[in-house]
C-alpha cells in the first residue's frame, strides 16, 4: 500500500516567509522529471537543522533544470533527542557507508570516523576527500528517505586519542567491549534520566575491536565499557544495535511518553 507524502528537500540556508528559493541540480531533476511537479505545487524545504518550510513552485526552467519557489510558511521543530555522537572506528570496504545510512535513519546527530590501533584502512588525502564527499551525500540521502528534518554532521577523521578529549562534553560515553563482564548496556541506559540536553557518545571499534590499552585510556577519560551480551557483533551491527537501544530507551523509538 503506498503512502502519500510531500517530499522534503534540503537547501541548507535560512528560511524566511516570502523568500524566493531556487532549486537546481539533482533535486530539480527529481522534482521535474520524476515527481513531475508543476507551477503551483507545494514542496517541503529544510535548512538541514530544525526549520522546515512549505514552498510553492512559481517557475520551472526545464532546459536549465532550475525551479523558483516562494516560501509561504515555516515551522521550527524540536531536534531529535537524545543527541548521539557515534565515534566509529573506520572499517574496511564500504561498511562505513552502511553505518552512516542506518544510524542516520535511527537519529544519530553526528558521526566521527576514528583511526584506532586495529584500523587497517589506509587513506590518502585525495581518497579521504572523495570519501568525505560521499559520506556527506549518504547521510543527506538517508535523511530524505526517512523524512528527517535535519542532516547529521560527518566530522573529519581523527585519531582515537584525539577523540577521547571530546568525552567531557557528553553526559555519558559508552564503549562496548567484549571483555566487559559486569556492566551491561541495559543497566546503563536504565539508569539514565531523559532530559532535553542529554548527550551520549558511543564508541565502536573497527573489525578487530579495541585493544586493552585503548579501553584503559577510554576509562581514564571517563568512558564506560559495557557488554552487549554473549555474542560478538560485527562493527556495523554493533553500531546499529547500540544506537537503536539508546533511541528505544531514551528517544522516540520507544514512544514519546515512554
């Protein structure tokens, strides 16, 4: 059964009533060629943060693939809570693409790719620049697909030690580790209280996991090692499992009034 909805397009600029917004490129192609919109039709526009606007199509330039719209209404909505930053050890191949896509759907606010002791990915500056462009495109497309109002941030790649310096800015930092036997993710989440400013850092290792030395560094920085149970999860599975559990326990995935 199909579901009718007005698609949302990101313009990454301040949206004001009565302003003119020009849409071009791939979005214009989609609106003209796929959706077959005409002048007078309505679109949803987002600034990529917390503001959405309804715009009416005023003119369509088919030859140059440009659409001129006028904003007729804007709304400011609440951001996704809790605010999760995923510090992800860079995995091999295209696994990070999957991690970005699925965790964007779950509501992760920021992704920080990190280099750890067991990271085997070797990125030249050119390759890194190309991947950053692809990663940002992936989160934008995933945000459109799941009808998110905002687009999560993809930060520059950084080292594990550097990433630990950011822990002080969060209410809690969680680092799943297969050697942890007494502290479980469920107990940690159950002990947290929902509030508007709740910020959670999640650290996930690459294919080989974190080393004991890295876990000790993380603990000294304030991170909490947790167990995810008796099974060893792949890096891409672990990130989705942890972020889904957080959103279920503390976010809208479990219901607004849960």
